């Protein structure tokens, strides 16, 4: 099966498997989504969803969040990894949204990536899920599966993103990146599949005998 054929098969199977693609991080608007994604670095979505209700009650807007002391923000998110750095970034991000953008979340990659704690993946999630701009955020699941499915060399996340964008139609990106994440969590996990176990790996590579050693993102 050629690479483009594999991509078409994957898209079809994931559309069938996951017709609905809710954003895993709980949020109510672009600002709370931005903060939730920032907090999710090196944390599970489940853990982030446990701490954000109280945080967003205290700081539901950039203005309210900026008014909180850094130690207050830290108190809400102390269970998360890198809590000190994240608390500092959340407060400064809220301040910069007020200073630079009138309290609104900017609708551009460049502006988002200039904010503290916001890298390309975080900006891509916000652009795609809050504003509907086609993007393909690459997390660890997508990076791993792109290699197992022979869609990318996995040299780095930038290469994986470029390769996936070239293979899949632009109108599918925003749904597909979530569908791949859902599939990676449910079937093609880091330890539960080595490129030969899950249904899609078996369909794409029925004759594969050796495990796929995936590169880390």
C-alpha cells in the first residue's frame, strides 16, 4: 500500500471510528482554551481538567487572571508538572493579552507564539479549535502514529507536521488531529502497540513482522 493510499485509508477509518471530535481539554472560550493547553505541557488532559474549574472560576478572563497573584495561580495548579513556571507564564500571558491585544486572544500564529509558555503546538490548537483556522498540532500520540503508519520519518515534530499536512486535505486537519489522538490513546498506545497490534497497524501493514521503533518528539 502506497503512502497516499495509507493516508486515505486512515482518514476513512478514523472518520468512521470518531465522527464526533470534542476537544479533550475543558474550556468555555478562546482564553480558557489557551490557558488549558498551556497547562497541559507534560501533563495529562485529565489532570488539567481537574484543576482548571477552580482556576477559571477565579480568573475567567485575562483581566481577572492578571489580577491574581502568581502564588494564587500556583495554588490552583500546584498538582501539575512545572507548576511554578506555568503560574508565572499564565499571569504574564494574561497581562500581555491586555497590554497588546485589548484583552482578546489574538488570531494569528505569530502573536500567539510571542506569548509566554505558548509554542507552535499550543498556538496550533488554539487557532484550529477556537478560531477554525486549519492547523495540524502534533502531540506525542500523533508523532508516534505518523511513524508507525509510515506517514513520516519522525525526525522531529516539525517534519511530522509538514508530512501530515502534505498527505491529508486541509479541510480535514482540525478534526483529524483529534481523531488520531483519540485513536492513539485507545488503540495504538505507546506500550499497547508496537506497529503490529492495533487494527489500523494490522490493516496497513499485514505482513509486518518487526516492531516499529519510534523516535521521540
